[in-house]
C-alpha cells in the first residue's frame, strides 16, 4: 500500500474496527442480559423446589448429584445465611412474594445466632440474611439483630494480634483464615448504624494485619495463619482446605479479592484498592486459570487440567470483580468486567446450571468444599448460588439503563 494513502485509510480502518468492537460488545451484553433474565426465573423455580424438600427448621447446605442426597444444617453452620440471602435477591429480581415469605420465615430460625460468639462467620450468617432483609424492608428488630451480631463478632478480636479469631482451637493458638475478610462488611455496617467507631477500628486493624502477614510476594494468600495470642507473633502459615501450605486455594483467593474490594468501598483508603487489584491481577494472569474462567479448586492442584473446578470460587470472583471494575483504572476495569462476564456466561451453561426440579433445588453444580477432607467435593453448595445471583444482579445494575 502507498504510504500516503495508508495515512488516510488508517484512521478510517481504526474507527471502523473500534465501532465494530463496541457493537459486538453491546450485542453480547444484550444477549447475556437475556440469559440472566432467564436465569433468575429458573433460579426462582429451583428455590421453590428446594423449599419443598427442606425440613422446616433446617438450612440447605449441599447436594450431591451422584448420590442424590441433600445435606442440611442447623442455624449455627457458617452457611445458614445464604439461603435467606439468595431468596431475598431472587425476590427483588422477580417480585415473587412466596420467595420473600420463605426468606422471612427462615430468619426466625436464624435470629438466635446474633448471640453466637463461637464463630467468626457472623458476617456470612447474619449480614447476607438480615443485612439484605433490612436493606429491603428496614425494621428496628433487624437493626438490633445486626448490631448484636457485630458485637458478638467483635468479642473475637485480639488487639495484640490485631485480628478477629477465625477458628477456636488450642488456647496457645490463634487461627485466622483469609475468608475472615468477608465478615468485615457487617462491622462497617454497624459503624454506620450506631456511630460507634470501635467496629470500624476492629475491621480496619484486621484488614491491615491481613495485608501485612497473609500475602506472599506474588499477592496470593496463605489460607491459615496461626498467631501467638499473647505476643501476636506468627507461629505458622499453612492451609486447611487448599492443596498444600504454599498453594493458592481458589476460594480463599476469591474471598480476599472480594473482602478487600469491600474494605476499599467502606474506607476509601487506596491501599485496600491496591490489595484487591493485586489479588485480581494474580488470578487473572495465572497460567492455570482456564479460558472459561472457572478456577480449579486450587490454582496449584496437582492434576490440572483434570482437577475439579470450583464454581463457588468463580461466582465469588465474578461478583468481586464487577464491584472492583467500578474503582479500577479504565484498562483494568475492562479486563475485570470482561472476566466477570465470561464467568457468568460459563456458569449459565448446562455444564454448571441445573435444570428445574433437579440438583436438590440448588442453582449451580460443581463446587468444592474441602478437597483435603474429602468433604463436599464436586457438589452443589449454597454459597455458590448466593454469589452467582449477586454477580448477575451486579451485572444487570452496571449494564441495564
Ligand atoms: N469459609 C469456609 C469456606 O470457604 O469453605
């Protein structure tokens, strides 16, 4: 080509390609929105099916599609808030009163956990449930329950360590897991609700200690840190649910990504944004993250590509990335958004999404609870559903005018 004419042709070509790209993106957003609309209706029917299967005072935990067995739990299990939380989300998407009524019915069985000081999981249990209930329909009793839950969670904070204790164990140990970042949102809410900054101080101190100690050079995280409760010294860095002490357990990485994104939203402190971006960039550039963006259960699982996938890690990552895309630079934002889009698209396929009337009423298949314990391996699991529905809601909020 004559260099002079290429001078004129190049801008035309450039803008044609750009316009074409934008058009394709618009069309693909449109079709994913249609898929999501269908997904909400399928999910609502699935949860109606689950309602029929569930004993009155029990909470859905998992469903093994190989054996056809559904496992349920009492209100004290860390996952008890996800069932009402998912029902509230689906009620908001569909307007179906039966879903709202079922969510509020089960809250009466969960309420007592506001006084539970034996777990760090009160954020999951109480904020995903009562937090959504209060957001949709504010009531003094919901507010009270949430504040009591935040107080119970705060009893587990040790100022010498600078963290909230995750798991109770030997008195000489103080175990903190990366998942604990997810419980801070309840404390941020309680700060706003009460004006009591001690909740905020605990949350921020926990996040700072976690940045300091829980991350490797490459911004992947250890799962479990064991501190000396009297001195705050680190005694051990190890895994519980990952492949090895030095591996990157997938759901843990997703919890960290989501948790630091929330901490940035609630504090406006850029160091938490940088941490969330560091985690996102570690995950998105990882050679073992598959093309369809659903992680293997551990980024260092030994038998990749034959290792089990963890739909829950994908769903949490999608929801976290969609929020992070609102705060990141335009270039990173586009990558985070596109990855979340791919995850939602993949989870919407028959491979991951169950047909109505199957799968114990759970929406998604193929999550992994704890591979080392051979527990909940390749099953439907309640938190995968919650974060999948949340991710789709966030996607709709960002794309539908
Ligand atoms: N917080 C426990 C888990 O993610 O399995």
